[in-house]
């Protein structure tokens, strides 16, 4: 199980939990499991999120490995100029 | 750091030097071709008719008179585009390029013509009859949030917006951790203040321009100035309902972008005109159009509350940010909310951001989108608290600085970062202790930006005579051909002059993300290094075959394949040119390429220091001295890194002192030109000193971080702090134009 | 609308063109003569990207009519090099990395050349005020001013 930290808006969507535990070994499994187990997150997941794994930000690479002790943080989708 | 560092300890030969850029001669002789510099045989001129109203329902558009005019070859309205675009964001882009049911801001495109000359096209625009039903409008962010404000859209708010709010509120974002009430309870002093910033424009000197050629076989070519021609291809294809592979986009040289050329305005219209006319169509915006109808940044209204202990420790931070991003959802308030407190190690922090629409042009990214306004508010409040408590503002920042292992205010734990290093350098710099005269003040501020990676392709080819060509897919906006050539040369061990980097069109490489997020030196650099490594492996293989030894018995060193270890036999090294010369005989041409979604971009921090002098009679502010301290990870071409620092700082100075979108009661933009929208000129400024720090980014083989955006984050606050000290009154509304400053001094 | 026939000298060579009465010199240079080195950043005299020299005077080509070139001499960025050799200003702009995107560069070079012809030894302040009509959004002007002062020094030595 990996612990996933949610930002405030996402936490609010699922009743205030700021951390949840999810069974996932890759980024794709993480996003799929979140969508399945927490339907309230669906709209934001569809709009897009970035995921910080151990401090490094990933956008879409499904197969990025996640270790059980990794720090995983969901972020609003980043955009630059 | 759970991930292993990709950065290798190495001594650089080329990276870190300052060679001339390969596109330099073209750019100092006038030969370089920018967006408006291309023409085609039989080309028509395209022009756009724009709404003079800030908010109006379009009842009807009658184009018959324009169409029948001599010399007019096509007229286009929204009716010519597909009725339905599935992706909401792309549907907004289309609606922004050509209004549908409503004109949503002064300058919104409602129709376009293509004619044999500009004069004919201008005359034809006058013959288009649009019947408008005028609607009430709103251009101010706080007014737009009132429940009774005129609404631009219905039912477009996302699920995060509480019921009962104005229809103009599109989204609510919340970030942070800890318990701010508990944090504020521990403070010796709590400061609460509201701040405002006005909308500014990126102000690139080159207006948008493109040349579209749509063939009767359904294939199209497009030449345009853009920060991402692959994005242009994908966006136009979606909007026009065509396949991406049938549209080839070539990027011209680009005359500045700063985020403003990360979307499309003219391109889909030019393609549609060309399709209807059956001839090439060139479109070039005038400056007034650029101001009225491209993508300025958001204006903001921000409330900050910060609690500080007597020793300068921040016990809690809270900010509520309201950004209007023009007529469509998507202001960068989420980025502002994430970055507001990012430089600090806080136990209790919370930010709430509101995305609001108004009757203004759809905002586009502007260098570290959303961050400068948020930093202005937070850094001003910290400065004021430090003053009140009699503390050194740099010490206060050092005391609270985020470091490796700090949990960032936006969530993740920071790896090695450079904020502390910039603060220490600033403290030790002679600028910090230089004396100040009467009416002068010194300000400091910190800033942060995320930086990105993303889809990137590089193809590196070895020519038969041993020179090297690198093809990349990101427009060179400030010397990136030079830095790619340098990284390729470094990796291959050959002279810089042997490498030539070109920007390939969309037919030549796979998908490349836009030149944004300060990603190019990082991501394209990474792909260039990987492509060079692939070519080296292949060259080692060729040498092994020639020497008849095992492949793994050959290494690449100093630009040549060499036998490795005692068992490899004695063979004189084979240089790149020698291997290239016999490539045909050893298996064919040699190339290396890399296609990657580059991850691992490193965040970047900066501290800025500025001295200003205030004229109490006129309210004019002079910048006396300016120093930028920023972490670059590794500066590939230090001159262009300094240039990014200087350019960002000066744009920030403009934002702080002069630049603003001014709307009248009638909802029309009143200053759509460089005379009235005043960007800094040479005589406004001193030299901008720079100090480059190099704290390697573990996610890049050479340690590179993006540098382009962070430099615009601190100056708004640094300048405001300096002016506040010089004038003896706290300035909370940007720009600090002379009238605003005089009023503040008068109210003291 | 009948066109106006104009005979002029551009970068030392005789030139002829037909233009409409309302057409600017900038339009003529760019669209009729293919000299696209002069840029249009504003069309209203505010950015200097279109800087050219008309009978020895620095002007904004967007504020001059094409017809006004009749019988006069026009100098543009395309005339700045002699054969292969770059003008010292061009070289110094490259050495100092005084351009990022490069759209403002032709205008700055033409304007700076006009400055050094009048004032071979400008102070920093003189250079900044002379070039205040040329906008650059990329560089913050630091490296541009350094390049101009350095070129001035080199040109003085060569004399
Ligand atoms: S185009 Fe002539 S001054 Fe701007
Ligand atoms: S280099 Fe881009 S405007 Fe000057």
C-alpha cells in the first residue's frame, strides 16, 4: 500500500481525508485505483493531475514505478509559460 | 531523496562556456525569418473583424456585401467551423479565436476576410454587418464574484464551487497542511492585508503572424511564430476537424513569447480562410489587436494573513487569492495558490484560490503563470512583519527557508534546492550593505517556480564528414540552439563548431510539448544527451567491428572510440570523423535519437534585491540598483542564463511600476498600444547584476534546472518593498504608477 | 487608385518601386522590396523595431510614407555588413549575447550605429537615452548597452 497525500480541494471532495492508502505499484495503477475507489475524485482526475513521487513531479508516464515507501502527493495539473 | 541522482560528477569542457550562438549571424543581419517575414505566391491578406462591445449576444452576421466585393476571396465566421468540439478546453480556444453565440470581450473576433491586399481586406471588414444585443459586462475580479454580477456563462462552474456563488466563479482550489488557527495562536504578531495586481501583457515585440496554405487534397501547411508548433498542429487539427498528420506546421523564428504564444489565435482562422479561398493566406496582427485580443495575464485580488513570532519564525500563513482570467475558465490561480508560500518551511499553511471569469480577453500563460502576484502579496506581508518586529528581512527569510526535506506548502517534500544558497549569497553581497540616500529604499523578495519536462524528441545525425546535426522540435526563443549544440558536443567530445542544431517541422519528429515551463534546456537537453549517447554506442559498435573485438571492449572518450582494458588489443583510437567516413562500409549511416516524456524537472528559487528612489513631488520611481541571485542547477551557457535572469527581472519591474490593462466604464480597453501601456525602456534602468548559483538538479545528467520563469516571480514584491521603504508608506496595489504612489504618500 | 512611382537609393543601390499613397516606407521595404530585416512591432512609432536611416537621420519606417523616399537615401539593417564582414556592433551584439529572440535586434543595431556616428564615445546614460525608443522585452537591456559601449570602444581604437 502506498500513502497518497491529497491537496485541499481533493480532500474536501472525499470528506476531508488528507491522506489515503492505495494499492498501486505504478502511476497508472494509482490513478485507476483512485478513480475506482473514490468516485468523488473523478472530475478532477479527468481534468488532469500531476503526481509528485519522492519530490519529483510526473505528469502522464503510466509506468513510473511507485515503491511502498514512496512519498506520493497529488497536485493540481501544472502549467507553465 | 528516494530516487537515485542522475547527475554525474564530471568536468565540463563546453558546458559552462559562452560560445556564439549558431543563429546569431542571421539575427544581426536581418536575414532571420520571423512570423511575418514569409510570403507565398498568390498569397492573400487575412484580417479579423472584432467586437467593439465587451459583452454582446451576436444576433446575426451578414457577410454578403463583403463577399461580393472585388478582391475578396473568402469570408469566415463561426458558422464555418465544426459545430461541436468535444474537449472543453479546445472548444474554448475555438470560441476565443472566433466568437460563437456571444462576443465576450472588447476585441473578440467575430468574422474574418481574405483579400488581395490589406487595403481591400480592411474595406471588406467594414461591409460585414453584425447585429449585436448588448449585455451588461464586468471586468473587475471582485465585482465579478458578486452573486448579482452579469454572468458570462451558465453552469460552467466545476464541483469545487459552493452553491450560491456568482456564475462567474469557475473553480475553487485549496492547498496547505497543518492547522492555521493553532499556528496563528502561537504568533506574537499577526498581519492581515489585501493586495491587488493589475493585468499585464507579455509584451513580446513580435505580433502574432502566420501563413496558411490549405490544399484541395485536404492537406495543409502552416508557418507561424509560436512557442510550440506541435501544439499548433494538434489544436488546429482538433478545431478544424482534420487529422494531425495532414497538417504540417513549421515554426518561424519567434520574436518573444513569454507564455503568450503557447496557444493559437490566428492560425485556425487563417487555415479556414485558405481552405475557403483556395489560396495561401497570411495574417499578421497589429499591436492594438495583440493587446485587445491575445492573452494577457490575470489580474488579482489577494488577502494574506501571516503570523510571526518575535524571533521571525512564521507560525502560520494563509492567503485567499482571486484571479480573473478573462472570458473563459483557467486563470492560473491554482499555480498562484500552490506557489504562494513555497519558499518557506511552514507547519501551518493554507491557501484558497478562486478562478473567476470577466469580460476581458482569455488570459494566456505569462512566465511562471500565477506565481508573481502571489509572491507579491506574501513577500510584501513578510517584509512588513519583519520591519515591525525590527528584524532583518533576509534573516527572517533564512530562518523560514525551505530546504531539502522540507514539506512544501503545495505538498511534496523538496529534494536538494537552492533557496538558502541564494539568500546567503544575497546577505554577503556588497549590494546588501551599500549605503542609501534620502528618498531611497532597498527591497528584497524570494520567488519559486516548479519547472516542467514533458514530451520531447531529438534526432542527432552524424554526417559522412563527421559533423553533427541535431534536430529538435522546440522553437529557439533565446539561444536554445546554442545550448543544445553545446550539450551534444560535450557528450560526443567534439568541438562546439562541429554541431549544428535546427528546429524541425512537425513532419520530422514525434510530439514535442510547447516551449514553456522553463522546460527546454532541461528536457530537450536531456533528450539531446541521450541521443548523443545512442550515437556513441553505435560508433563504438562500428569500431569494434573494424577492430574485430567485442563491442563492450570499446569505450568512447574524448571524441573517439578506444579499446578498453588490456584484452581489447592495441588499436589507435578512431575519431568520430574517421568512423563517420566509413559508415557506409560498416553498416550504414549513423544516428542517435531519443523520444521521451522527460520527468524529473527541478524546482528553482531566486532572491532579488533592488534599490529605488522615490520622487515625492511627482511619484516617479527610479530603479537605482538591481541584483538577481538564482539557482540554475547547471548553467549551460551562462550568458543566456544571465539574460533570462535580467529579462525576467525587468518584466517584473514593469509589472510593479508601469504596466496595466486599463478598462473604461464602457468595458473597452483604453491603452492598447506601447505608448500608453508602457514597458520598461533602456533609460528607465540600471545594469541588472546577476549571481548564478549551481545546485545540481538530480533529475538531469548535467544537473540542469529550468531558469526562464523564476526570475519574474520576486521582482514585484522586491520593488514594492523597496518603494514602500523609500516612501515610508506600504504600497499594496500594483502597478505603483506615479498617481497611485502620490495618492499613497498624500494619505500617509 | 493609381500608384506612385518612387526612385530612391537603398543601402547604396538605386531602387525603384510603385506604391499606394498611404503605404508606409516599412510596408514598401518589407512587402514590395523583400527587405524584411526591418520589423513591425507596433506601427505607431513606439517600439523602434522598424528603425532605418533616411538621409542620415534615424527614423521609424512605420511613420514615413513610401512616397517620401523619393530622391533620398535609405539605410536598413540589410546594408550594415560590408561583404562578409560584420559591423563591429553586430559582432559585439553576438559576443555579449545581446539578443535573445532577436526581433528587436535590427532596430537596435541601426539605432546604435546612428548613435556612434554622432557620438563615438557615449556614456552609458547617453546610450540608454538614445536607445530609449527601441523596445526589447527579452534582455532587460543590460547586455545590449554593454555591447554598444564595447563596440564604441573598439571603433574608437580602430581610428
Ligand atoms: S514598428 Fe515602427 S516604431 Fe514600432
Ligand atoms: S531580444 Fe527579444 S525583444 Fe529584444
